[in-house]
């Protein structure tokens, strides 16, 4: 390994950028704003996908696939949707290249201009609802519970690996229902699934809430979200679930005949999480030595490193390692035995710390004599020497411990960095010193929300679902308020 | 179910189009040439993906993700590649829309023109090799064994669902090696994996071979392929594996330092299969009543249909069905119990035939008395009444039988439709009567190959890997030939 990472306290942003690159998660590409997700990073994403996909299917959803391209006119059909999405996007105008008559490679063939331009999907509500029109006639066709795993493109001016990229990978659920109540229940169910995934798999505590009108998805009646706190005190929106009302059904004329034979517009939801979750995972747990991965999402859960002076020792260690590996794999634990002799153990230790492998086993001559192994956990960096008798069970329990421990650490951090604030002066002071989540009263107007944002760069992350009614006055306007909302500066 | 499908003998092409739509596999979208893959079709594709992905990983490959967009100039870097791919493609020229000043929705913002146009990837060699340049320095970095699951776009003028669509889904493997021999071995290994997948999972016998220079991938030194025969006597290329030599390494300046410290260009391969396999699967096995799916790829392997006169009978049948379902699921078999009372059993029988569910169980009052169930297999349409004792085991074995039986039927069909032909007259006669695979002598020149294609629409599908040396004369030119090659009209 080359030079150390920047530390978080020195420069959090640089620390993040360097970590993403050095841990082989992703890198920028030659195409502005688009990333290359490297195999190690992609294997974490695959684990996320598999877990989420299983949860979607358990709740009755099916996957399908809709076109990458959206006719330009579709975007205009839902009035507020076009406001939100038709601005910064990739526009396909031609369908052919031809040899440059001047001999300089290829040029766009002016004769191959599309009659109507195509937009690379920034999200798929329009193309999906235009399809649902043909799929839905009767209440018998409902609910329609569909999810898509896909790439989407939003032309971003300032990009950061995973957090904000022009192209990103995501899943987008799009469901259709016969009643408003059922669609709202679906919206909330998917929010719960996202929260459960964040907490159980990513070890990431999240606040569940509703967005204010300002922060709502373009085309939604209500946007629910999960919000997480990063180590630098900034919030990160980790997933959203939208109740669309009848907006897209109206825009695309999707009606169904109910049991009484009456024609009604269909009720809709959409919900998504993206490769942005990779950014959240990295920023929530990692430290100055590198990644800290929750075992459930770690591509390699256990690495075994032999420490040997000669071939004979290596052979003996390899035998023991093979036995441990076999037992662990039987338990469904992924193991790597790193006997690459091009690198010294110290180098390997640092490398696997950087990569966030949750448990490291080191075995040397002393261990051979004593039938032991040195077990180091990545999250706390503690080490202990453990007997090989029952080692597999020991490691299984340890991995479970680490998963819980990473979650608890993040939860404690969030609790320590969630403040109730009652004046605008204190609000600014907290934001400028420690940051974090701030629970404060707000008068409920978009005007105040925008002014606070202008003056402090803090936004209302959500109205938490578990917020209690409480009399107070808005920190900005002094007007009465009935509940606190969650403010933060955010990614 | 509405009216019957067109029959294969009446109109094979219409039969295929209608089957794809009626069996809920896919449909055309509002975007020219792009398809919507419906949930039932997508679940077959997911099973294909999972099986292939497992095979790739078992042979040491890792997944990664590269950008959707390719800078236009990249396409020109490999001379023959640009010839093959830079023609019909989606070109992104702008990155912003704005409100139409005339109030008609949105228009392309002329101020947001890209300096260099971006091409939606038709295949990713160029963007991947431009990345590999930074990943490869030394022989220690090799081999690099990477696969990507992605969508690609090739602007096709005439499209057909699954077989030829503007956007399609695929996997593309891109590997880098330190020697030519290793890259050739990789190319052949992946061909074997494709053949194994086609035969074991899709129940589709394939001929493995090498393409002639005319049919080679643009940028490859050699293209290996698997070719399958459809029921209408036309061939379908089901997968390709390319040995790229040092072509892309040279174009993108990807060199490595070998063990002696010498700088050398890297050797490459690429290989892919796509949603086209769905077309092959449908056309190879299905019949006039609908899909015939090999059990290993069937989303529902067993359907249970109750036949009842009253609620009491339904309750008793439901109990037995639940017991069978539980046992089958324990064996990893997917089961659906269809007790929807909106439809009659006869309707359901036809519906599941259309959907290609391999095994149908029907249970009525007589079966309750006798502790039996009626077992119907989709492929042969035979029925038998079977005791419920040991029914799960019986069905497990039956599913295995069906898998083998579908394969054998396709193999017999192919054998009956593979002809050795020695004159051009007979060649034309066979093509115009039964079609099929034709093994014939060819003089080895592109000129002859093209003339045969012009006159007969038949192409050389491949030089089969198992072809034996044999003296003969070219059916077209009369010049000497050393081996027969495989001709057919093809999709």
C-alpha cells in the first residue's frame, strides 16, 4: 500500500474520495460525471441488490424491464414532473454516424435526425404509466406490483463518486392500486422495507419521515424518505417512497373498472434506492485506516494471513487454514486465504484494513505450537489469540457481534449528534460547529423553509414519522408550530 | 383465453410474435424498436442470468460496471470496430431541455450542446479498454477477468421482440491476458460455458464453431459461436466468444511489463449472450398451444388446479394441495396453486399451456376419494392419474425427465434437419424445401461466401469445431475444399 489516506478530521471530503478509489470501489471515467464501478465495489452493490430483491419479492413484487429512452413529449404530460426532470438530461437527437469526409474518424449523420428527440430516462414514471394504460382495465388487474433494476441518467454539473453521478444504478418500483388507502399502505410498506434494509444490512440507523412540499418528488402527492447521518454531521437521503395519488394515471389516462362497473383513475406509488447507498455505507462507518464494512455486505468476511519463515511452516499453516476455511464456508461465510508471497504480512494487514474485511486471522509459528490463531476485528481494531477448537463457531458469533456493534456505534453517534434547538442563533451555531440532525420548530411555510436554506444551507430533511405533537414557535418566523421537524445540511 | 394462436405451419413468424405477446413475455413499446419485458418474461431472463452468473463466477470472473456512454472518438480508435459499430447508434448531442417559448412543452436547449457527442454503447470494448489502460501495468495485474450485465443499443431498422431490438439486455465479458495462448484458452472456455448453459439449462443443442472472416466480430481476430436450429429450419446464433488478439490493447495503448521487465501489449477476449436467448428458447421448443419451457428455466414449474363443485370439496382439495406444495418447495420446486374462482378449469388449463408450465396437477372429487391426482406434462401433453403417496418424488423425477426429453426432441429435430449436400442445385433445393443446417464444401474465399449469400440468403454459420478433414469441391466454385462448413438461413 502506498501513502496513508487523508484523515477524516483533516479533510472529510478528500478522505472519502481517496477511500473510494484506493479501496477499489469506483473511479471516475473518461465520460464526464459517469463512474466505473470496480469489481470490489460492484460486489458490495450485488449483495445489496440481492437482499433488496429478496425483500421485494417476499412482498409480492415482480421485476420487469422498460425502455431506456423516453419520448420527449412524455416528460411534459405530468406538469410538475416535467419541472423536476426535464431540465438536465441526456438528449438523443440522431441515430447514425458516418465517416467524416475529411477523414477524421466519424461524424453525426445530419440525415439521421430523429423526428422526436429521445431522453435517456432520469426516472421511468412516464414510460411505465404509458405502458400501464394497456395493462390495466379492471380491478382484477390490480394491484400491479412491479420493480425495475436499471441505469438512469441525470445530467449533474458537480458529481462525486456514488453520491452524485450522471449515470447511476438503481431500482425503481412502480405500483398501481384501486384505492388511495392501498397505495398509501404500499408507499409506507416500501419505506419500512428500506429502513429495515438500511438497519439490518447496512448497519445504518435511519430516521423515517415525510418530505415537505419543497422537497417532494416531482409528480408525487407525498414523498416518504429515510435519512441517515454521516460522520461529518451531514445528512444523506438514503431512499424515497412516493405516493403519486392519481397524478400519473390522469396524465396517461390509466383508468380501471371497479367492482360496480364504474371507471376510475388508478392510484400509484413509486420508490427507489440507488448506488448512492454505497456512498452512505462508506461514509457512515469507515475510519482513517479505510473501509469498515458490515459483515452482511462484505464481499470477503474473513481473511486468513499466514506468517511464516520457511516453506515447511507455510505448508502447516496452509493445512490449518484450509480446515478453517472449509468449516466457515459450510456456515455460509466467505473466506480468503492470502498466501501471495509477493507481499509481507504488514502490507497485507493494511490492505485488508483498507478494504474493510471484518475479520482477519493471522497464523504464525507460535500459533502452530499452541493450536491458536490471532483474531483481529476491523471495526474496533482489537486483537485476541483464540484456540482453534471451536474457531468456526467463534467467528460466526463474532461476525454477528460486529454487525450489531457497527450499527450501535452509528446509532450512538446519531444520538449524540441530534439536537433540539429553539432559537435561530443556536441553530446556526450548532450547524457551524458540530452539524448533525437538528430538531426545531418550523411554521410550515415554504417561504420560511427557503429562507432558512438560503441563510444556512440547511434543509428540512423530513417531518419524522415518530414526531410528537408539541407547542412551539418557529425558530425563524416566531410563528406558532405544532411539531419539530428534522433539519440538517445534506449531501 | 381469447382466440387460438396462429399455428407454426400456417405462419411461423406470426405464431412467434403472437406467442411472445400472449404468454406475457414482452411487448413493443412506444419507443421505436425498444421492448418492454413483462414480469413473466423477465423472470425467465432472471433465471438465465443467475445460472450464467454462477458459471462465470465459478470460473473466476467478477462483475463490474462501465459507463453507458462512449465518447464518439473512442469508436474510431480500432479501425475495423468503427466499421462494424459506428453506424447505426443512438447519439447524445445535448444535455438540457427547456420550456418551449411557444408554450408547447419542452424543446432541446441549443445552448446545451456537447462538445463531443456521446454514443449509447452498442458494445463496451472501447470504454473498457480505455479503463484497462489504468488498471494494467504488470503481469501481476493479469489475467483480468471481468463481466458486465448491461443494456446496449444498436439502432435496428427492422426489429422483432427478443430477436432484434434497438435496446437489449446482455452480459459482456472482457478479459485481459499476458499471452495469446491464455486468451485463446479463455475464449474457448467461455464458448464451452455458453454451450453447456444452452444444453443443460435451455435444453437447446448447439453447434460450436468458428465464424468466417466475413461474419467475425468487428475488431476480433477470431469469433467463436454457438449456433442453434429453430423449428422453421432457420439458424440462430445464440452466443459469441471473441479472441481479440492485441487489437484493442494496441488501439488503447494497454501494455504490461512481463516477468523479464519487457513491455508488451495485452491480449484480449470478449464474449456475450443477450435477451436474444429468450427468442431462441421460445422458437426451439414451443408448439401451437403455446410455450414449452424447460423446467430449469420455468418461473412456475408446477401448477395445481382444483376441480370442485362446492366449498367443501375446495377445502379438502386445498388441504391436499398445501401438503404437496410444501413438500415440493422443500425440494426447491416452484409451485402455484390456482384457486381463482373467476375462471373455469378448462380456461386455466389452456392458460398454463400457453405459459409453458411444465407440470400441471388437477385434483377433483374422484381424486379425493382415491387419494390420487391427475398429472399432465406440458411437453408431450400426456396425462396420467398418480397416487398421492410419494407424489413429490414422482414430480421431481418427472421434471428431470421433461428437461432431458425437451433436449432430446430438439436434438432429434436438428439431426433430422442437418444435411450433407454436394451440389449447388441440391443446396438450393434443400434450402427452399426443408431448410435446416447444411454441411457443404466451400473454397474458403469471402467472394464465394458472399455470392452464395446473395443468391440464396444462406450464410456460413460456422466452421464446426468437430468438423473432420475431408477432400471435396466447393459447391459453388468447384474449387478444392478440405472440410465442410455449416450453412443455413439465419435469424
